[in-house]
C-alpha cells in the first residue's frame, strides 16, 4: 500500500508540474526535412518521401556476427543474439539482424484541416531482414514447443508478435497550442523515454534495455507497446507532458483456483488488462530529463517453452505457482500447438532519465524501480496475449512475495568530425529474493532468488551519408544468482553458460 501511495503521489506531482510548465511557457515550433525532389537528393540528403502530407519511412539494418554461447537462428527472431541466453551452448557465426534499429516500413501523415489543427496518423511494422518475416516473438516460442532443450533455436519475448502493424498503428488530432491526442496501438511512455535516453537508442545489438523491454514496458517486455490506448502529448516551451491510458481488451480465458479443475468447473474471466502512465520532461540548455510513471494490470511474461511440457501430450493448462509446483493431471483443455505459456502480474514502475551534451560528448544516465505482485484479477487458460496468441498455460500465483526489480544504465557518446560516433554503454538489472522461505545458497538457487544481469557494449558508427551508416562493435553480458536460472521449477536448472560475448559488423540504410 505504501508503494501504491508513492506511485499516486508521483502521478499527482507530474500533473501539477505539467500545469505549472504550461502557464510559464509558449508553444514550441518544430521543423521537418523537405520532401525529396529527385533520386539523387534522396540518396545524398535526409529529405523525406512525402506527398500531400503523407510520408513513407523505413530502415534496413543487417550484419554478420559471432557469439561465444549461441543457438541456431530462426526467421522470427528480430532481436539477434547479442544478449546472454539461457539456452545458448556453442560459439557460432550468424546473420545479425536489427543491430542499431528495427528493419521495417511505416507511413505517417499530418494534414491541416483548420488553422493550427491537423489530422495525424502513423502505421509501422518491423520486418526481419534475414527472413522477410514479420517480427514475431511469440512464434519463436511456439516453434520450440515440445522440443528438448538441446534442440532449441532462439526463444524471445516481446510486443512484436506477428501483427501486420507490430510497432504502432494510431490516428488522432494535433493542435499547435493544445497538444496531440491519438488512439490505437502505441509505444508506451517508457518506450518513448528509453529511445530518447538510451545511449544506443534501443539498438538490439548493444543495448540491454532495447533488447529486453522490461524497462520500457514497466516490468514486462510485452508491454512496451499498448493496444487500444489513448495518448496525449503537450509541448510547451522547453517542457513536455504526456499521459496514456490503455483500455482492457482481449479474452480473460477460463480460470479456477483448484488444482483439479476441469472445463466444467472453471469460470470464464473478462480481461482486466487496463493500464495508465504519465510523463513529465524538459530541457535547460544542453541538459534534459524525463520522469515516467506506469501501471499495468494483468501484465503477461511469456516464458521459455521448457516451463511447459517436454511433450505436447502432457498437461499444459496449469494456473499454479512455478516456485512451489502444484502439478495437475488430466487431458489438455486447449490444444498446445501454436499456444504460449506465461506468468501474469500487476506492475508498477517509476523511471527517471537524463542526458547532457558537452560537444563533442553526450552523457546519458537512467534508473527505474519496478514492483510486481500477483494479479488482483487472475487470467485463465484461453486468455489472449500480444498478437492474439492464446495462452494454454497460465501462472497467476507465481510470486511468493513482492518482486522488486531495479534497472540502471549509463553511457557516453563521442562524435568525431560530425560523421563518426564512438559509444560506450553499461546496463544492469537486479532483483530481490521473492522466495518464501528465502533459502538461496549455491546448489539451491531458484529464479525467485536475488540476482543480477549486466551488459557492457562499445561500438563505432560511421555515417557515409545522412541515410547510410556502417558500424562495428561488441557487447558482453552475464547473469548471476536467480537471474541465471533457466527453468524456475524445483530444482532450479541453470543457464548452460552464464555469459555471452557478441562482436558484430554491419550496415544500415534509413529513410
């Protein structure tokens, strides 16, 4: 309750502060690049592909890399192989997709209908450069269902789950004086802040908070983008304010607290996955900072298929605790093919970030505090997650006690002669022990024990033209304690290797 009151106090501060900024400042004017008039201009400048206020944009980012402890690739994985992986077991060369930015296409528009008032829209999607498939984290899970651990390809979790518009699709109204109001699938406020204050700008190859959206989503990477959400943005002078609300959507499935439940005894549930967030930020000279608060109900973390059965014929509809396993028996209620298995929590998160420009340097730093609890409204088997994937395994009582997550990062970027950037970044995530009793000693670690994940990266990015750049760099990451456990079920099964080194070289074309 004390943390909920703290969260409410922060939200109140954000609201009152935004009004103060609005009273003291005047509207800011923004400039945009001119539309392209020729192919030569498109190739050599940063002009836009704009026609009657509608702009086509996109990027293609790919390279080649090596990992010290990796897996076979699959065409659905859009995050590459830079981060330490619980199932990584061998060094290998591979195609490295989406290193500095997500490959994809988008279309956006802004058309004035009254003086100072415009209709705005945006629709964008991530595509995997190595396969041409839509970015789809959930499919990396389903194609590994039922396989033994040593036969896996890469398994990830994320908000991009094969949707046609897996990044954003929204529309709304924008006013010069009153801000912008939009509705649809949109990036969370934490995602906006991450892209602004991460020294790597969310690049998967060199940024932990870009690769793993725990920070951006306020506790779970699937929540880095919110469906059925309304978002308000207001810029007043050097300050900006944002507010966001997600309406409940999807299916809540069928739930029962009994370990021996059947299709006849479970109760159909409504989805209660509403969410809200606030953002306040501003700049003073070369310094800028933002504060973000987010809350998400029924947040879903889709987990490694090994948390489910080793065979698709085994029971997979558990709604029990993976720390103190309470197995069930009986026939599957839902076909386990093309379905996912996950943990459900209610999440709060407060994040602060800042950056300072001291040419030719830029300094970055940020910190987020997240607390997670078992959901007040449980989800049941048959509930829907990102991309409409059905959950045939749900855990609503996964936490013995409150789970606390802290994430911090820092970095510096040095620009040489305006065309070459040298970037160093460091990230750490740590969690508390939320196991009862808190017995966490070597040989008895569980994923509910305290642990850390660290990643450091360094890369050089040279801009040959405003649209094309080439890069080379390396990331090194490792895990300890509870975060080094691959399978939470008793007894905890550790990562094959608790570290990964991942050098990569590649290029990016953006327009």
